[in-house]
């Protein structure tokens, strides 16, 4: 159980760091992540010339995976 708590703390820290990175992109490009994904997916952004767009997309994906893992760990803690 302690291992699960430690893993959850690590995941929560990673979520905060990832959210901050995403916020930095949103501020820099003055787009919400939803707007960015819509524009990126519809080829409204010239992402071939900007590697930061790939990084931003990666951070959004990572946040989703971290949040899924967080839910799994929270459920495990609630069962134990």
C-alpha cells in the first residue's frame, strides 16, 4: 500500500509539471489546448516547421496517460 501511495504522489507531481508545460504553450501561442488540437488535427497549423507543436501534443497525450494512471492508483488505494 505504501508503494501505491508513493507512486500516486509521483504521478500527481508529474501531472502538475505536465500541466505547467501545457499552460506555458497555451500562453505562448495564445490558444487553449482544445483549440490547438482542433487546429493541429485539421492542418490549420504549419506544424512541420515548429517542433514545439509536436512537443505540445506530446504533453497533452502524456497528461491524459498520467491522469488515467492516477485514477487506477486511487481506485487501488480505495480497494485496499
